[in-house]
């Protein structure tokens, strides 16, 4: 029996767990991993998987071709499912590319939900699609399934393999920085380090990232440097761990 794939929350918790400390803060390590923008695209492959199941279960069978090339394809006869997929795809692309802050973020989110429900309730989508040339969106079961599988495989490979090589490890006396795959590590003394979390993008960091954020570290000394690490999961918990270690060390 195949093992059940870990959920997003389990992956995030596993990633945020500190290394065994052996009862001493001397060896406690807090790792910050910088994820790529692809992490925020999980709603696309999750939606594709859900829509594939819906299309297979409640879709209509249509026979395409004849003879040896004959194939049975499943479609949902209502164009709303395909339109919903395109809206979700567009929303993810937009909200991970355009930075919307504070009250404006809440206003945009509420507007999307309210107008979407009103358009559906009053049947406005059909006239709009007809005005645009009679557009209809019918996506087959195989389209949703292939999209879900390909994106999910790429997503997990990037999340579990590639992103693991973009990290900062904090120890009581130093931090180790690896910014690029194949690049050597750089070490900095922790004395005078300033940690600052950024959560400017409401949709990306809170809705799609489950409390992620961007980390900025400012070093001290003669060669002062600002280290910027985007898309760190559970950033608040990691910074709290660092503060606890510093308090125990009196630094």
C-alpha cells in the first residue's frame, strides 16, 4: 500500500522543526529556507486534481474518433468549471506578481468574492461570454488530470529538493548562508545581527503561504551587509526560536 502524501501543514511543520539540541542551546540550529515563487502555485494543481475528480464522476462521456483511434472523453457540460479554473489560475498569477497591501488587499479580496457570487446568482457570466464572441470553456478530465500530475510533481521536486539548497542556518555563535545551488556557504558572526520580517503581500504571504514572509538580515561590523531571503515558511516561529536562543545565551 502506497503511503499517503504529506499535507502542506505537515511539510511546513517538518521543515520548521529545529535540529535536536541534546538539551543544550549550544547546538540548537534554526534553519530558514528560501522557497521559490512556485510554492504559491499549489492552488492550481490542487484545483486541477479536484476538478479532474468532478469531471470523471459527473461528466458526460463523448466519443471522439472512430475505429482504432476511438477514444472516450469526459466533459462537464457546464462551462462554469472551466471558467473557475481560469479565474483561479489568473488570480494566483496576479496575486504572486502584484503586491497589494493592507486595507486594499482586503478590499480586492472582498470585491472578487462579492462580484463573483453576484455574477453567478444573476447569470451575468453567460451574456459576458457571448459578448466576447460566444466563448465557452470546456476542459476534459484528462486535461485536469495531466495538469494536476505535472504541476504536483514539479512542485514537490522544487519544494523538497531544489529549495532545500537555499537556506540560512542560525547557531548561537554564527549563521551559515547558502544562497544558490552549487554555491559555497558563507559564515557570519551572530553578534549584532538584526532580523526583520517582511509581510507586504497579503495574498501571497497569508492566503497562499500560510503565514510565510520575507526575511532581511543586517550584519554588523566594517563590512555591513543586508541579506534578503524571500518566501520563508512559518517565519514568526523561526524568529521566536532565534530570540529564545539569544536570551538563553545572553546575547
